[in-house]
């Protein structure tokens, strides 16, 4: 399977640590094809679409996950949706013209005093979950980490990137307990060893920059041998663009 437009799941052998990596090419370009967003808005939307995929990958559900940011600022609404089958769509609404200097500020200033809302709704509409956190920090990942701390109470790190050519992101998550995600029946790992492994795997994020965007395509290319741990990588799952996006209340 081609590595473009896909989601990879991977785990670190012997440790309760998992990861997800998303890389979008054609699906992202199709999503923004007929929309002339300013660069800063386009990048924020791309990060939100990738984030919706990463969030969806951490849970089991049949339905639609919506990630919405809304506030009184220049960026009035940002909406990204992902189905359980990894179909994505999204939109942004902003003032017709950004004021001078707004293109260089962080997300929290673009949106203003607003909220990040994550909604999970079943296909038949019978079940609905919603989590809300205030928008914090200059990057979307900052607010999402607060969301994970409040909702799942799991140590989580995210790295997101988007431009006119593609979008990508990685999520690392430390799971409860001291047993391996790949061998539940194995002996528990030493807590100090788990702490050290969690510290080391987070260093991967420091290597993921727009300048080495190609390394975001697969877990093997971005992780390499830097963590000194064995990584099990599962078959990638394709991601596709869903049209006819519309905002929800």
C-alpha cells in the first residue's frame, strides 16, 4: 500500500507506549482545491484535519468525530471531521480580510477567547459524546494535549504540520499500567525503564520539522533507530477525502 494518504499505527515493544502517524497528500489537496484560504488559515485547517484522524485512531467507534474551534477572532470557525472509516472533510470561516500582522500570530490569537470541542456521534445518532476545553497556546497541539489530560487522563504528545502541498502529524501516548502493548501476558516492565522509554520516544518529535517533511511518511522513516527500542509497525490504513462538508452547531 502506498504511504501517502494513510494512517500508520505502531507500538513500542516491551513498553505500554503506542503511536499513530498520519500523512496526507491528494486527500488534503482535494479538500482545499476550491478554497482560497490565507496561508495561516490553511495551515490551521490542515492541522485540525490531521488531528481529527489521530484522535479517531485512539478510540473504537462507528460514526463521525468532529473537531471544532470557534471564537470571536479573525478565524471564526474551524471544523474538521473524520469518520470511523477514515474519510475526512473540513472547512474554515474567517473574516474576508485579515488585518495586518494577524497572519503571523498563533492560533489562540486568531480565534480569540474560544473553545476546542471534540464531538463523537454514532452513525444512527443514538449516542453522542462531547468534550470541551479552552483554546490554549499558539498551536492546536497545545489545546489537544489539555483535552487528552482532561478526557482520557493519558500522557499524550502531538506534532502537527500542514502547508499547501500536504499535511501530517504524529501522536504518542503512554498507556496505563506497566505491561507491554504487544505482549499483555509478559512480565511488567520496570517503572523507571518505562519513564526512560517515554522520555526517549518523545525526542522523536524534535526531529519532525517542515524542513524534513518527507520523514513524516512512515513510522520507520521518522523513528529510525533513535529510540533504542523495538517498534512494531502495522499495515497502513488508507485515508480519503469526503466532500460536502458543512458546519454543525
